[in-house]
């Protein structure tokens, strides 16, 4: 069975564009969760920096993640990224080494 792909994406809002970026990122959640292979797609904001957003994503594999990047909702977001983002999107592709166990 192939390993899931974990993706951590960091996006930084331009000064004064924090709420606009937040709204644009929030709008990506519902259509992305409907994508085949999407297990988790969680949006976070830094506790001490309202301009610093992070997606925590889990995909069945890299093919499903790559296919999502070509979907209209992601293409639409990327088309407005220059107006919203301060710098590039930083993406880290990871594989789970040891699951957390509670108890």
C-alpha cells in the first residue's frame, strides 16, 4: 500500500491583505476536500502573526496532490496570488515516519 503524502504549505499575506488572503484560502477548503485522494486539508494561522498562514494537507499520494493543483479552484487562487501574497508559497512534501500514539 502506498504511503500517504503530507504537505505543509506556508503563505504570507501582503501588509493589509491578511483578511483577503484568509478569505481566499478558506474558499479553497470545501472544493479541495471533495477531491479524490484528499484526506485532510486544514488551514492554520500563526498565533503571533496574522499574516502567516499554513495548510496541513494529507493526500493518498503525490498524483492526487498534483491533480488538485490543476483544478479550477486552485488555478483561480493562483491567478490572484500576486495581489495577496508577500513572497512565494513555500511547500514541503513529507512522509510520515512515526504516527503519534496516545495513551
